[in-house]
């Protein structure tokens, strides 16, 4: 389900991944800034005002509860929408303790794990009076989330405590002025610390603290019905923390670097849900690596296909002249590489570089093939082999050389170089008298120097028309 007003349902009510999510990401241009996007999710009890809060915070249009119709379930599955700024993907997770799904606690754990694995910030929506009450405050679900996050962090021995930690943002509703938010946060931390002590820690981090893997923050909001104006003012102030990067309390500070570029988030989320649903061992680093490999290879193929079509349309390189060949070739290659790097920004660097190397090889192979296929007898064929060499230049090639068009340009250059070197050595050597009649000491040394100078001049001449990076460069 996709719609501009309601966003997109990522996970359906019957726990199926919605493949339309990829189209939603593309249509909303979430991927245009590569890593410059954020994901925020919210969990909490049914009819606790999650959708209402998100709509006011981010300008979304999630369906909200109508109190006149009773406290029925509104959000089913997991829905998402883009904020007004277009750089925040907001995920609204089905409420816990729903009347309609009392027997589906498994979905609560899976959806929370799915959300946490994707998001920078997970908001936990709860009433102020629930602080300290284990079940009412959704702490069992938080325990599941924490345990799952540790499995993700340590899957396959992977540990990196320098990775940006997700933020658990507790939004405490219906607060009054009787209890400072600092005190409420202390109570929340105490509740979570109790959970942390009961959780099995990784063997190599037995003394690890909760704050090693999570950041925790609390926000207090007044009663939505009885203090509506103040509620809206406070939510507006909170909204500025999500968009104003210049603020000291910018909420994404330290939580914004993405491991998956936006144009790959749909594929990543799809595979993630399949593994969660199948109860497979989750290894997010491996998933990200595989996604990078697939995406970079796909981008390489797409960029090369576009480059090939453009080159064939403009008759490059066979119509290129010697005077512009080097600069034009280097420019085309640089543009191709730059476009590829821009479209693969954010993916695994190693995989990106591998595909870039293959793309560069594709470039030279295409150029060589075009050159070879343009061959033929005589000077005309030789000119096409030489990629635009003037007729006078082509005539200087070795007499008798096969000009069928199937020889590579670099072979011609190397043969010409070797011929010049050999002829030079022979010419100079013929000037030498027999060793016993050497005219003066140092003559042979001077001769060697002259040969080397001649070789260097030849190399410099080649540099004038051989592009940087060409496989036939010395």
C-alpha cells in the first residue's frame, strides 16, 4: 500500500514485507542524498498517541485514533512516511497490547527488532505514571529489543563499539510540573538497568554497560487534551531538534551516519525482515556487505551501458583526432568514474573500489574493441587502429606491419619504440672503433647517455597523445 497521504505500509498486518516500499523510497527521492537521511521509529502501547505525535513532529499523515469511536487499533503492521523535509523516514509501529492481537506477542518482538535494526532513533511512547511499572511501561519489549541488538552487534564475532549507537528516546506523556524530567529520566534508567543486569552479556564484554551500546534520553510532554496549546508548543520545540543541525541539542548528533545508502534501504529491509521472520541468525555487517556488492555491480553495469550507448552515438573513439585524443579520453573516463562514485556513495568502500576497477577495465576494453573493429587495409585502416592519428603519423609506422585492424594499438606503439631503440643503438654502435682503438676514455659512457636521452625524448613524445591510465603506458 502506497499513498502520498498515508505513506507506505512496510510490514503488513499478516507480517508480510511490502515490495512497494522500494517504489515509495524512489518516488519520495529519499535516495537523492545518499547517506544524508535519517530513520526514526516509534513503539508503545495501543492508542497511546504515537501517530498523533509523529504527525505533529514530522508533518506526516498517519491515521490517528478517534476517541469517539473507542480505543480501537489504528496502526496495523509497520507504516512509514517521509517528513516534510524529505530527509527523515518515519516508521509507525503497531501498538503493543492490542485487543485484536493479544496472541501475537511474537510480532511485537519482531517488529521492534526490525525497527531498531534500521533506525537511528527509536522513540518509546509511554505515560508518565507508567514509569516504574514493568509491564505497563513496555519494558519486557525493551528487554527483547536490547537482547536482539546485542545479537546483531556480536553476530559472527563482529564487535565495533565505535559505531554510532542508536538513541532510545523515551517520550513521557501527560507529565505535570510536580516531577522534573531529570528525575523521570533517572527512574527510567533505573528500570532499564534492572533489565540490563539480567541480560546475558557477550563473553568478551562481561562488564559492558548499557550505555556502551545505547544512548538514552527522555522528553516530557504535557497532557494532550487538557494542555493542548502547551503540548503543541513543546512538540514544535522538539521538532526543531530533529531538523536544525546548528543546535547544540540537535537530536541526530552522533546518530546520523548510515551504513546503507538510501537507494539500497528497501533491498536491505526486505532481506532483514525475511531473516527475522525465519528466525535466522542476523548478521547485519554481512548483509550490508552483500548489499554493497550487488548494488555496486548493478551501478557499474548501468553506467557502462549508458557510456557505451553515448560513445557509439558520437562515434567515439574512432573519429577522434590525435590533437584532442588524450584530453578527450581522459575526460570521458574521469566523468564515467565520477558518476559511478556519486551513485555508489555510502556503500562498502572495498566493494565500491572493486567495481570501479572493473568499470575502468570495461572502458579500455570498449575503446580497444572499437579501434580493432574499425580496421581495414591500407592507411585508412591503420588510421582507425591508431585512434585518430594523422595520415602522416601513421605512415611512420614500421613498413610491412600487418594492418588488418586486429592488432592492438599498444602493440604498435611498443614495436615502434623498440624499433627506434634498436635503430639508435645500431647507429651509434657502428660509430665505435674496435675496443683496442678506442679514441678516448669515456666515449662509451657518453654514447650510452645519448641513447638514454633519445629514449626519453621518444617517451615524452608518446605522453603527448597516450591518455593517463591507458594499459599501454610505460
